[in-house]
């Protein structure tokens, strides 16, 4: 667990660094370049770079950058950020044989009140879900808590993309959906490590995949937000491995 904590905290430092750098005129590709330098200097690697999944080619970048209606897995481009953009960054670290995985959504410049509300509710849902990550609970308890909070605010919970186990690989069992029924799903045991990551759409929960076979966008073109932490299930409660401290 000590090694996973180191990797997780490194991932969170990277996310914070990139979030501060997501300013008007900066490009997603510039953030990717900065992430690569950060990881190299830390003696770590990106678990995203070269990753295969979803029937597409190997992922070509060290981070994912999803802008506005993009939900997750956005490939960094050369299109500069504009004032008011909503940017979701998903970053990972592979350090000492273990993965750290975290994500957050950042506003560029001055964002609209509707965007601020979406980001706030999504982040709240993450921490509500984390509270349910206790020994003896089930993944359905986490999913229900997240879904209930999100839908009570009129937003759509993405159901086709879910959280997951984390360890020596990026995507491990069990799946951790952001929806569900209390008391159902995989039972949580001490020592398990999972990524909880609500993906929340301003409108419909439907998404579609772009031709690049990676990027998912909202079906109605409205905004999306995404927050994630890597969580250890311990006997005395959940520990956020991707914490700032």
C-alpha cells in the first residue's frame, strides 16, 4: 500500500500542475508535453501511453484531455483552450510497479454558472461515493449514492463507462459503476483498491464514440464533467491514495 500511495500522490501532483496550466491559449498537446516531462523527471511512466482498449489504436498520449462535450479519453490536440471551456484531465502514473489514477475538471478563465454547477455537483458525487467504499459494502452502494446525488440535480449519469480496480494494471476488476442498487454488486474487502470516477453529463446520459476510437462525447452536445480518485478499502474506512498530502 505504501508504494501505491506514492504513485497516487504523484498522480495528484501531476493533475494539479496540469490544471493550473490549463489557461486560455494553451493547447491540450502542450499539457501532454508537460506531463511527459513531469513523469520523466519523477522516474515514472504514463499507463495511458500506448494503452489499447475500446477497439481502437494504442492511445497516443500520456494524458487524456476532454473539452466541453467530450466526456473522457480525449486525445490531446493543437486546438487552444478558449475562455469558458470546461476541461477534464485524466492522468495516471506508473511508479515502482503500481498505478495511480486520478482525474478532475477545470474551468478555463471565466466559466458560466451552469458549468460551475455541473463541476461542483460532480465533485460532490465523487466524495459521496467514496464514503460508501467501506468493508462489507458493495459496488452497488457506491453507484447508488453517486447516481442519487447526480440525478437529484437533473444531470445524466454516464452508464457505459465505469470505475474499476487499480493495482499493477490500469484497468482491473471489479467494475465500479456510477449507478446501481444498494446491497448489490461486488462485495468490498479490506485491501482492495478501486478507482471511483463519476462521469456526469449536463443533459442526456447517452454518449457516442468519435472516429478516433477513443474520445467519448455527449450525444446531445452539452457539457460533461469527470472527477476521479484511487481509493484503498481499509478496515477503518476508505483512504484516498491520490490525495494532495
